[in-house]
C-alpha cells in the first residue's frame, strides 16, 4: 500500500510557516503559563531563525536586497543609540540583557529586529498596493503605519519580558511618532532601492508576530 505524502509536507514554504507557528505558540504558552525565565532567553535564537526563514524566501537575493538589509540595520542601530544615550528620539529608556551584547547601550541584534519589522511591513504594504494604493509614498505611509501599530502592540510585552524599560514606566507618545517617521524613511529607501517585495513568508511572519505579542499582552506572565 502506497502512502501519499500531503502537498504541504513537500513544500519548504509550508514547513517554514509550520516552524514559525510552532516556535511562537510554544514560546507564548511557555512564557504566559510556565517559566519566562526559561523561554525568554531563547528570543535571540528565535530572531535569527525568523531572519533565516525570511532570507530563504527572498526572491531574488541580489545586491539591492543586501543593501536594503544593511541600510535598515544601520538606521535601526544608529537611531536606537541616539535614543538610548540622549532620550531625543524615543524617550528615556534602557535595554535589558535579553538580546545580549550591546554597542553604546544598544544590543547589536536590535538592528536585525528593525529590519524584520519594517521589511515585513513594507512587503505587506507593497502587496496591498497592487489592489488599493499606488506609489512609493503610499506604500511607505502604509508600511510605517503597520510597523507603528506593531510597536504599540509589542511595547507593554517587551517591558514585561525585560527587553527594555522606560525610566518612568510609561511609554511616551513621542516613541510612536518616532517609530512612524523612521519606519517611513526606511520603507521609502526600500522603494528607491526597488526591492521586489515578493517574499511569501513575510506576511505570515508579521501576522504570527502580531498574534504572539497580542496574546502575551492580554495574558498573565508566568512567575518562575
């Protein structure tokens, strides 16, 4: 008797989605109901894994994409270093130890996080462009809105998990304004670099991340 393998099991794309869902669901449940001290330190591993899955589904990986990646990382790191050390861009905050090694007070992985958030937001905005909006400006405005909403969802959870902390415990409105402006600028740069933005995994990654942080935002956090 022959056993027919389901189509999704033969597709690397479906395996990527399955892996992303598995990692985030197990992490969310573990953090919310069991032991944040065990699950939270795996955050850098998760970030690297999601970046790898994004890159594997990028078509094509060319010089422009590498330029876009480096530009987003540099912009993210630079603005964060200015923000942490001056309080001018986002408010008064400081990073915890979850993301590891720091450069001028900012974990070096934060640049990658900026790329992942803004790039996936840009891809979603570009895909919607074919049906509803046109032009680099419209795409960048929509991408910046998506990225800023994502940050609004993520911020309270990030503080609970020790990613970073605001000095007075309050997230200033100025933080979200800066997120919008910086995300808009990066997305505009993506547009001028003529990034294809046809990454199939990006919209799923963004949605999985949104659901992950929404779940933790309204869930209890384990005590151990």
